[in-house]
C-alpha cells in the first residue's frame, strides 16, 4: 500500500509541475536577479493522502542559491547550475528532478512567449482559460491565484501566493480529487530572504513619522518666536 501510494504521489507531483509551470518542451524564462549567491530559502511541505485511510508526510525543503541569478533568460534544463535542492537534509543530485521541482517553490518573474516577454502577473492572466472559478490579483507585492480544473474523472483545486519581485512561492495549496483517493499538497515559505515590500515600508514610515516631524517643527518655530518676543 505504501509503495503504491508513493508511486501515485510521485506521479501527482510531476503532473502538478506540468500543469502549473513546466511544459513538455524546453522552457526559457527570467528568474529574479534579486536572488543572490549564498541565500538559503526554506519551505515546509505537507502531503496528505486519503484512500480513505489518512497518511500524512511533512518535508523540509531547502533551496540554496549557488550563483547570482543573472538578468537574462535561463533554460530550465540548467537550473541545477543556479540552485541546490535539499529535501529533509538529503541533497537532490538528479538534474531532471531539480528541473521539475525548483519551479514549485521559485517561479520565473518574466516568461518568454514567442517573441514577447511577459510578467508573472500577465502569465497567470493568460492561462485563465484553462481553469474554472479562476481569479488572479496583485496584493501588496504578492500575486494571489485561485482556480479549479475539472476533468472526466479528476478534480483539481489550487491556491497560490507568490512574491512578485522574487518569484518565491509564499503559500501553495493544491487538492487532487480522484474517484478512489484524495490528495492535498500544502507548501509554506519559512524564510531565508526578506520579502517585505520596501515601498510599502517607506509609505508606512512616512505616515507614522510625518505628524511627529510636523509637531517638532511647530514646537521649534514657537520657541523661536517666544525668544524673539
């Protein structure tokens, strides 16, 4: 039973990669140059399998950036040159697995489509026709995507929150429903890089500090006026 479940889970993971990011042909896209050598990013991934027995597995996924991400398109087949992937302390060495799994946690920030280059947001707008109950929005530096896909004997529902400037997946939940089993993948970003929107931070700082600055300026003006009197 355990072996059968592991095989099914592996197939689903690869299927999920194909649905969300990787097509059958080679892809060449832009990853974020904000990802610098030496950064180690971490996610917790939980897999819940219902057959109807319940089996839960949790993984710690670590991605180390082994060289600065360049500001030009990278062939997905060469992702192993830029990222090391470790799952529960075990380094993944197979290149095809790295190619398949890296875009589950770090997405390109720009996509090459024919002669055009489009943003991550535009990419998700373009695939809206492939899903039902589909929505995509920009929210305080993040892109939030929700949708479902219904097949003859399958049902897929997903939620994705990705940091727009780095492509880092902050949260992903995907549920597969088949006639004989139900499978849920949930990914949560644990850290390794600051994802705070700096523009929002500056605005917040101004809103908080401006009244204090005005008060101090008025106080000094009043003191000066008093001394002159």
